[in-house]
C-alpha cells in the first residue's frame, strides 16, 4: 500500500481508538463496509490503479457518534453499491440463432469404409421373406412350376373328389382329423388332391398345399414342409402373419431347426395366440400329396407322427389330407398306436371298375388331337382304344 494511503488509515484508526476509550459505553457496533477505490475530499488518492499484487478489499470503520476533535480530518465517503447488485429489469438481449455450418463431409467423395456393417431395419417384411426363402413355393397347388397341374378329367374320379371334399367340409361320416389316400403310381391320387384343392380354395377352406416330386429338388425337401405350411397360412391370416413375422425376425434360425421345433414355433405357438374362430382357420384343410416322394423315409415317418400328435392333442385347427403310395414304412406309421385312432383311410385300387373312366379320358384326348391335325373322324379305331384301356 502506498505510504500516503497508509498514513490516512493510521490517523483514522488512531482517532477511533481514542474515541472508543473515552466513550466506551456509547460506541455502536463496528460495521465493516467494503468499498471500491475511494477518493477523499481532503487528500485525493492517486488516480492510478493499485498494482495487481497489492489490490486489497478496503474496509472503513465508521467512527462513533461522539464528535471528534476539530483536528481530525473530515472524510466524505461515497455511498457504496451493494455487493450483489440486482439484475437489470430490462429483458436481456436475445441473440439470433446461429446457423451451423455444414459438416465438412457433406461433399466428401472417394472415401473407403473399413469393415462396414449395414443394418436393415425395414419394418414388417424381413421375417416373412426369410420364411419364404425356406419354403417350397414350387410345390404349392397354384405354382407356375406345376402349370398346367394334373386334374381329373371331366366325369372321372367324381366319387373320390366328393368323398374328400365332404370330409374336408365336415359333412362326412368320417370325423378323423387325418385322411390318408393310398394307391399305386399313376392311379390318380394327385389329380384328386389337385381337384379338391381347387374346390376348397374359393370357399376359404384351404389352409396350405404341398405336392411332392422326387424328380424335382425344389419339391422334395422334408426340412421345408412346415415352413411352407406356415408361410401359406400367414399369407391368408394377417394376425398369424404378424406373429410369425416377429418370430422369424427375432430368430431367423427357426426355419433351420428340427421338424418338431419348426412345427411348435411356427404353427402351434403362433396359432395359440390367434382367435381361431375369427381368423377363419378352424376346420381348414392342409393337403400333402405324394408324401412317399419326400426325401428320406425317416423324415416321412416323422412328419406323420408330428401331425398325428397335433391332431390328437388338438394343438392346430386343421384337417390333414395326405396321399402316398402304399410304402411299407408309411403303412407302419399310419397303423401305429399313436396315429391309427386319428386317421381315416381311402384306397385307390387298380380295378376294372374304372375302365369306363379310362375310356372316357382317352376318347376325349384323342378327339382333341384329331381336330387339331384334321384327322379322319374314325381315328383312332374302337379296337385301338379298347387295347389301350386294357
């Protein structure tokens, strides 16, 4: 502190001490008051600011009310401002929003991603598409891969078509949830199945179809049986589709798991969360044609057991129409204690009783050829047709 200021404080505090000793009982409590840099009337302080290292908070102690001797210098102190001044009443200045400069990479080019990972998050499509990828669409009854599909010739196999359709609609004496039609190759099992599928579809009574073919790699895979059925059910039932879609998104490996796991996770569990009566799935028919042409005998038997278990426990609302040749392994499975009680049987035998149907078919087909090539009306001869029928 400069010497001149120090002298003033010494004089001030000295007078205060003498006055306090003489009038001790009347002295008020000392009031410390912080002041900014002051200018005294009697002895002005230098106007230059104090050095940074010596700037101190100056305290001035007011003298007591007793008059000081006339020799004391008179101090005129300005009224100090408050320590914490109130904020201004006027509204603060609002700065306009700053416009962020565009990032430096907006116009970037010729850059390289190292080991990028792109996550596709399109809602609602990936699960069903994944299920389709593990299905056999070429085996569906309306697939272009089977066009034109085999059909019963007009006037043939009417009794069998009526029998199967009546069972599928619940108006038959046969009440079992599984109907098995067996017969040798070429007897007409596939055409009956196709005709029934085309009859049930317009009535919304067809849940799914599979037409196996051992000569076609896209139509003989047992691992895609239940995924194909689940996909077709999902295509017709929105509430079921939403559930299966979410399951496939959460776990895409469902389509590659064991047949029993696929059946439970893609059919049984989702169907348990669907209002069956409102969905229209109750009593709908699943048609599996040519089970003997599905790859692997063991898989054929496993598929029969899984379906029979579901039919026995009523974990699915479907009727199951299965056709096959009378292979030994399939006969044993159908006659097992777990399958036999829930399965009804139809046999398509080779019989002279259907000769008239064969004759009708050959006559109509040869008629088309005769008209296309302008052949004589007598072609072919009746003897030739009879020989073909035999």
